[in-house]
C-alpha cells in the first residue's frame, strides 16, 4: 500500500512549515490548559483525588508506546480488558469490570468530552473508534465517579483527548514510522496562537499490507487517514469568553473478514486466510463538527456548552455464507476443504460464496452544557444534554462462484435494501448534579443523573427497497434516576481510603422487545498508598445487575436473521479486584521504572434461561459469562537514561470460555491463555528530534484471540516499527 495522495499533499505542506520554522528557532510547548469540559481529569495528579478507580495516560506515555492500537495502550491499566480481533485495533472490543467487550458496547467512549460512538443510544455496538495515534492523552474512569458522563454507567468511561492547539506562535510535529508487513505511519500537525486566537491542522495516516496470507494473493491490510482542524478565538479582551470550532474527517479501507480458521488449519498455519474471503472489505467515512463555548463567569463560576454532530457511513462487504452454510455452521469447513483440494493439485467444483453488504449510515447530534460553582468546601457541577442519533441499515447480498484458479465471478447481484432495511433511532435528554464536598481529611462526592430515552424502529422488511409503503413501527420510552455517592479519607501521609456506590444503567436498544433497562448497583472500596518511590492502589469492586443486556451482532456470529435483536439475561453477579503498583529506582546514571497492574474478575449468571443468543444458549444459574478472562496482568520494566530508555512489557491474559458454562475450558469451548512480550526503545537526539523502535510480540507467540465468528482468529505475530519524530 502507499500513502494516499491527499495525505502526502497535505503533509508536504506541513513539512515545509515544520522545517522552515526550525530555521527561525521556535521552541516546543505542549498546551496543558485544555478548555473546560473536554477532559475528565486533565492530569495524572488529579486521579489521586477520585473516590473510585481511574487512570490517565499522558502524551509522554503514548509516545513511549508509539502504538496505533488502543487495546495495547489500555493493557497498562487495571480493570480494563479486551478481545483482540484484527491485530491492529481498528475495531476494538473493550470491556470494564465484567461488562461485555463486544464492540465496546457497554462503555461510554468520548473524544474531547463528546460521545464518539456513531449511535451511542440506538446502536452502541458500532464499527468506529477514534484514531488513538493522534491523541495527546487517554483518560479511563470507572465506578461512581462516572455519573457525569452516561448514558452507560455499568462499566466505565474512556475519554480521548485530541491534539491541543500549540501555545506558541508556531508549533507542531512530524512523526514518520515504517514497520513489518508494509506498515507505515505519518503524523503531522502544525498550528499556533496569538493574543486573541489559535488554530491547528493535523493529518494522521497509517496502513499495512496485513500479516495474514491469501492463496489468491491479495493484501489483508488496511489504510486509514484522519484530517482534523481546530480554531479558537477569545471574544473579549479579558479572555473570559472563548469559542472553539473543531472539524474532523476520516476514511478507512481494510481487507478484513469474519471468517476464521478451523482448529486443524489454525494448528498448521494460523496466519492463513481462505480464498473465499478475498473480496472482504470494510470501507468507512466519518465526519465530525463541533462548536464549544467556554465562559469564565467569575473566579468561582464557569459555563461550558458544546454542540456537535457525527456522521458515519460504513459498508463491511464480507462473507456471510458458503454453499448456503453460515459462519460457525459449516462455512469454514467448506472453505478449508476447497483450498486444501486446490493445494493438492485437484480441480474441485466451484463453490458458492455469499457476501453481504453490511451497509449502514449513522447520524449523531446534540448539545450539552455544564455549569460549575465553587463555594468554600463545595465544588458543584450541573450538566444537561439533548441528543438524537440513528442507524439506517440498507443492506443486500451478492452471490459469487469461486473457481479452482481462485477467481470469483458474480452469480447473482443483490438489490440494495433487500436484506435489511430499517432505521433505529433514539431521542434522549439527560441531566446531572454533582457536589464534591471537603470536610478536613474527608472528601465526599455525591450526585444524581437522570436519563430519558425515546426509542423507535421503522422496518420496511426485505421486499420494499424503495421504502414506498409504511414501515412496521416499534416505539418505547425508558427513563432512570441514577444516584451516586463516593468518599475518600486521608488516613495518614501514606494511605487514602476510598469507597463508593452508584446505580448502574444502560438503556435498551430499539431491538429489545421488552424495552427493559440494564440496571443494578456498582460498589467499590479500597485505597491508594505511597511510600517514598513506591505508590499504587488496591480496589475491590462488586456489580449486581437485575437485568443484563446481550446484543445479537454479526461480530458474535449471531444468526443473520436476528441481528439487531437485544436479549435480557436477568440477574448477574460481577466481582473483582484491581491492583496497581509503581516503583522507580534511581541510580547514578540511570533509573529502573517498574509498573505492575493485576485484575481479577468473576461474572456469573444468576438465573436459568434459554436464549437465542449463541454466546449464551442454554444458561443455568451460576454459569460464567463468556469472553471474560478471570485474570489479566501486565508487568512493565526497563532502564532509562538521560536521553534514552528501553522498556519491556510482559502481558498475560487468562483463558476465556466462548459460550456460557462452568465446565473445564478446552479448545472446543474456549480460547487458551497467553503471555506476550512487547519492547520499546526511545533515543532523544536533541530537544526536538527523537528516534524510537517498538517490537510487538517479541517472541513471536502464536495465539488465538477469539472464536466469536465461528472460526479461530489469530493475534498479530512479531512486528517491528521504527520511527523518527521532530517536534517544535
């Protein structure tokens, strides 16, 4: 693959600005004065005051990882887990504290304080995640402190903080990397500020040819580009009124498939792909616009208002059936037998490959505001949001004949709108009140959130692609009051104790026949400690849900006729432990930083029931929830000098069952445990230039990551990335 002409053109202009500015001696300054409301914490130091669990991953840490995969970044924190899929983190599956990780549907994802999922109410399990490589910070929040952010409070919140406008008259960055399997990355931004205004332009492109192999010879990689611009202006001489405009565009083309391998094929070569998947392709386009007004009313009052719109379109054109058999029900075996016969010199009969155009358009828009009042020992925040989103499914299927020479010819071209043809939508409004009260060594944070959601589904079925007749309609309204209270106590110079309780909530989707909320209670308790060069935290958590949601999605290998339905599982008990410890040993000419995070999680169904959701099936009370590793941990350590460092990360993910149960996990019902080692090195040439190298999966561990789509998908093999940064 090659850099897109657009990205090369813009980057060439920006590079000219970068190196011209070098000649006049500009200095690098990172903006840490973020506009109010776009961040949760704003700094790592602010996390220590939380009455719950949180983490702040800074720009320096992101530069150290030099990764484009959010899942590899989040592995450095406790209480967060994920199911890998494509190896590059394009469509991450992230869960927190026992919540489902499928398409990150159970957590709230934001960019700069704005909901980032294409349809966070109507269809949260979507195929978009902001490009983490262009971010300057990642914030993770769990437990009762997340009452401000909604709509989902069962798991937690991830807020991605985008590149800030430089504080100097001119500042920017140029970052270029090359790596294994045709990987390349280009990240450039330039901007600046004067007395009254500031702005920046940013481009981020990354791509790879892919690490899987097709007999037919095509690439199995991707190409993704982000373009972003910001402009802000002070509206008065006292700089109390500020207005910021943000525009973003991104597109992606990735040669990804849901068709995994049979166990035998995986054992022989886990990096192969069946020739039947050669046309599989995900194409996406994302557009965002927002306007942010910030008003410092007085020394103890401020107001922030953000209006936003997200427009996301995608079509994942991928295999859904082979010779009429669905994924997980014989399709993989047919594809395997065909390729095996060809490789042995045979001339098998053509097979029929059905590709579904999973074509969907999403629209999300709203306005949110927050008022802050700071009086003596009270920090009061009042916020509200009005939001509308929708998902428009307009899908079809095409049939191809796959011949022994690996060519594919059209048998039947489908008509758009004849497979799935409906609009799911949601209108929501919410508000919250939170008061942080200080009483000596006690800090108590209490609040309440209210959510009201109107859900609708208009379905034209499979026989009305023109939408000429009235659709079948389904309408539901749900609401919830969500109280929360948490407290910290400074026991002594070394220990801070904390505890909290919060009402857990997730709204149903339009495909939930009973329109039942996911509700329950989150509890957490523990403490943070600090002794000289050692610090950390130990937090226990318990979540008791009265009704767990399970969404029927293609990513779970769900029956294609049921996709979009949502099922209720009743009571679920979740509990666990998070442990983090940091230490930095200082020597004469170098230091040894060490960090360990450990998470134990247990999640069990509390009721016996029958479900059409394949991951659940016939459930008995006490069965474990699938795709939840009981234990995950990561140990990071290395050596750091004045202008260099080398760090290694050892990551362990416990075995996971792939269907609900309590029997022993084996290769038929689970995914094996794995330990993977990554390593990174950085060298600072001068105050503006640096070199870096990253090796993922240093020992080339072969491991399976999921069976969700019916077959086995493999993790990324050993890969190398070498890069150069210039910052000014």
